[in-house]
């Protein structure tokens, strides 16, 4: 009994030791934040001087270089609310799809707490933002603590704790290091851009670490109360959920021959670019006095002659549906959801290559052909790219056609036809708006159609995004169930006694029983 009691006490002792160490870290960060808060609140002179000297030094270093300011703003945005809220929201939806409600609830509570702590403490302290000689950035509200520093450490730290079990052990240290670098970089950029003092960033880090520790500690206690084993935090919050939350547990490899696939994609890109260049030069400079040339002149002029204020507003919003921000937003929502539902990287790779190839083909062919825009007033003003092909139309068409090709064979639900409707209606709406606003000719629309058909055709042959469906793997909602049921029905153990094979088995069993008697 003593041995058994020792075995039972050992895990509890380890948990108590780890809990005590974790509690000490949480308490230490909380006390550190409290001390820093009091020093800022009572305007401690050494801290005041250090903050202002650091802000002035960074401003002198950064302000002369516009490129450096652009990079700093990009890095700083990684800790902003749009990106962190998007990451946490996508993770929560994905976890709910994978039926990991506890982890999703943890992310919601942790993220919501950070969103409430930041503005309330800013209002409580009321510290003004730095004033530098050459402002290079601006931010609303008060300064203490840094919301970017707080939000980045909470969001990326919580995501790391949730998804650590899905990583191979050899990659976990690298993931922790990457998160630490991102959090450190975000905080330093806030000081370098002159929108926060150094003490604001330190306070954000300390508060974020304390809040992250409190929520993680509470989650571990929750597990213990339900009789679940409590393992080191380096294994994540829920180690047994590792396979379920892995991005693609059902996929051994994305592509069987990646090097050959890369060569094929690059070759296809070159061929598609050649076709676009030839078609663009033909319709732009060698189609004079033809039907195509007449259509390219008549259609923009007809649209320009029928403009109204209402149509101007409607065309503006239709055109926005095909700009870079809208296309990127839809892609960044669809790809994680597709990964969560289908548990495979190949469909995501197909869509990512579709959009990246569309962008590069559009930019290269527009630069090579260099076609002037229609000779009518342009409602969108001067643009940095040429007229052929239309980037808005090509991006819209590639996005929605690729989504329809992925969704249609994977479900029997009625709503799958909505993707087909979107693949037809959205490009037509964007095309009409771009020609109405005087930005493109009809042959630019034809060029976008050619780009979409050729590029998606290349990727369809190389990537084969629906390959697992042809291989018989689960993918379609009801199809996999029917297949499994058929396999079960045809198994020898479940042969019906009403079939000839079943009657034969019954006769054999009766004969054996008679002989034994």
C-alpha cells in the first residue's frame, strides 16, 4: 500500500511543484506590472527621463528613412486588433469544427480579457502618447499600456499553447522562439514609430504574460478537476488533442512529387504568360479596324454616356468586391475553414497558388503589354498598372471559380450551388463596374477570362486538389458514408441468410450439428 500511495502521490507532487512555480511566475509578472503602473502614475523622474530619451533616440534613427518606417508599420500591424482578432476568430471556428469546445472557450475568454484590460487601464492611467520631433506614425487614445504589446503576447501565446500538441516535438522550441521574436518585434516597433514609450511596451508585456498565465493556470485546474492528467505546459494545454487539432491529420504528403510539381507549375506559368502576352499585343496594337477594336471603343463610351450618381455608387461597391483587400479577405477566411473541414493541405495549396499566380501573371502581362486605358473619363483616377488584362476581374474570377471547383464535389448540400452562382455573377458584376467606370476595355475582360481558364487548368492538372475523392478517401459528406456501408454489407461476417451464400452457410452449420449429435 505504501508503494501504491507513493505512486499516487508522485504525480500530485509534480503538479503541486509545477503549479507553485507557475503561480510564482504569474505573481511576479503581476507585481512587476503593478510597480510599473505606480511609477508611471506618480511620474517617477528617472523613468520619465528614460522614456523620453528612448523615444527621441528612436525618432532620430527612424525618421530619415521612409522604407524603414514602412517595414516598421508592417511589423507593428502583426500586433494590431485586425490581425490578432482574425487569427483568434479563425482558430476558434476551426476548433469548434473539430469539436474542441474547451480549447475554443479558452481562446475566447483569454482574448476577451485582453480586449477589456487594454482600454480600461488606458482610461485609468490617462497617459498621453509621446511627442517627437518628426512624427512618422499616429495612434488614437492614451498610451499606457501598449495595446499592441498586450494583444500580441496574449493572442500569439494563447494560440501557441493551444496548438503546441499538433506540432512535432522537434518543432516546438522553434515555434516558441518565433512567437517570442514576433512579440518582441511588435513591441519595439511601437517605440520606434513614436506612438508608445518603452515603459508602455514593458507594461503591456508584463500584463499580457500575467493574464496568459492566469488563464492557462485556470485551464490546467479545470483539467485536474475532471480527472485528466496534467502534463508540462511545454506540451500544450491539451496534449491528447494533438492529432485532432493538427491541420491535416488525414494527409500523409501534400504532393507525391513536389520537385516535379514545382517544375510543372513554373513551366505552366511561362506558357500562360506567353499566351496572355500574344493575345494582349494582338488586341491592343494589331486589331485596328476590326470588330474587336470597334467593341473596345463603343462599350466604354456607351457606359460613360449613361452614368448617373446612383450607378456611380453601385459600380464603386461592385468594383471594390474585386480589389486586393476583398479578395485577400475572402481567401484568408476560406482557406482556414477548408483546412478545418477537409483536413487536407492540397485544396488550400490549390487556392493559394491560384491567387498568387493570378497576381504575378496580371502584373507581368500588364507591364509587358502596357496598354492604355479607354479614352473616357476614369472614375477611379490614375492607376499604377496598365489596362490589359483586368486585375480586378481576373482575381474575382480565379477566386470564385477555384472555390466552386473545390466545394462542388465535396458535398451534396444544396448550398454548394451558391459557389457556382458566385463564380458566374461576381466576375460579371466586377467586369460591368470596371468598364462602366472607364477603367477597362471589353478585350481586357477577355484577357482576364483567358488568364483564369489557362492558369486554373494548369494547376488542376498539376495539384489535383480533389485527388483524395477519386482515391476513395472520405471527403464528400454522404458519399463516404455510403461507401463504408457498402463495404460493411459486403463483408463475409454480415452475409444475409436470405442470400444463396447465407443459405449455404446455414446448411453447413446444421450438418455439423447433426454429426455432433
